C-alpha cells in the first residue's frame, strides 16, 4: 500500500490527472522498484498492469523487455522491444538491446542491423555529437561499407575540421578504395594536426615504403612511431620492409623476424619470405 501511495504522489507531482495515465505510471514505478530489488517476476506483473492502462507507452514495453531478458525469455523480450520501437521509432535503447540479444544468439546480421539503427537514431537525437558519428563510421568500416563510412567521416570533418582521428580514418577508407593520393593527403593532415599521432606516422611511412619514394622521410616517421610503441609488430614490420626496399637484407631480416614474433600477420610472413629469398639468392652468387 505504501508503494501505491508513493507512486500516486509521483503521478500528482508530474501533473498527471488522467486516471489511466496515473494508474499506468503507478504500476510502472512499482515495476522499477521490484526490478531493483531483484524480484523480476513481480516486476513483469507490474509492467503488464501498466500496459493494460497505457499500451502505447514505449518505456513500459522497454522495461518489460528488460525483465524478460533477465529471465532469459528471449522471444518475449524481442516482441516487447519491437513494440517499444513501434511506438517510438526514433528510440536508441531498444535497438541497442536488440543488437545485444541477437549477438548473444549468434544472429550476426540482425545484430549489425540493430546496432546500425541505434547509431543512426542516436545521431538524429544528438546531431552535434561527434562521438556517435565516429562509432557509426567505425561500424561501416567494419562492415566494409566504405562509401557510407567516408560520408560519415566527411560529416565529422564538417563539424570539426581539426579532428585528426577523422582525417586518419578517412585516409584508411581512401586507401581501401584505391585512392592512395587522397589517403596520403588525409594522413599528412592528421599528422599536421597531431605530430605525435603514431598510427598515422606509421601508416604514411609504410605507404611511402610501398611506393618506393620519400624513404628518408618514411624512416623518420616509422622510427618516431616506434618510439611510442616499440613492440608494435606492424611498426616493426614497416621498418623491416623499409630496409628491404633499400637492399639492406640483413637488417630487414632482423626486424621482420622480430615483427613475426610480435604479430601473426600474413603480410609480415610474406615480407619475411621475400627477404629470405633475397638473402639466399645473394649467397648463391
């Protein structure tokens, strides 16, 4: 009775005069109390009571869904989450919970779709929140949706031109798309904004090594990146490959063997194999 009285006071404080709304709020509050005390069965009962009075309330469906998740009643949880979205299509949390539920069930594609929807809705609710856009951009990169990812990072740079991280990720997208010169431009901008950005330093240095140009500049950048992370296998590989390009095969072998011990990567193994072949060929002559 005390809970009922308390929830009635809350309803009054919120200025809710409609009896059905007041009834729904009372049971919703009581459901939350039971949730916090660990009595999930009673919480579910209260959420259902609340829905009898206010079926179109997305928050109540969301609360009920969360309780079903706690009971591992996944089909009912999914049903309630979808109802929550039906009555509030712009919501973020139901999509996020659905993504977690689908992921736990091994439904990777459905999980990805829900996560994407959650991020899109979040960006609509907070159009100036750059971190949300970054998460969406990273999601698209992970899905190899490079055009969508590129558009997101361009949007970030419209909002924040000095964001070195956005320049870096846009560079990686250009590189994946075969637009090396655009990638180089973005990496240079990232380094200009943040001279200690070791990921960008190594990335640009490696591109120059691959192209066989600006090798002195590449060496300076790669070695600077290694100052920050001396045991980063990718950075050590870059240095080894630089030595290979300069014909310093013994130095290359040393660095590439170390890189191979630090990181399992097919590119490193390929570099190491080519270096050994060059050394063997030189010894035969």
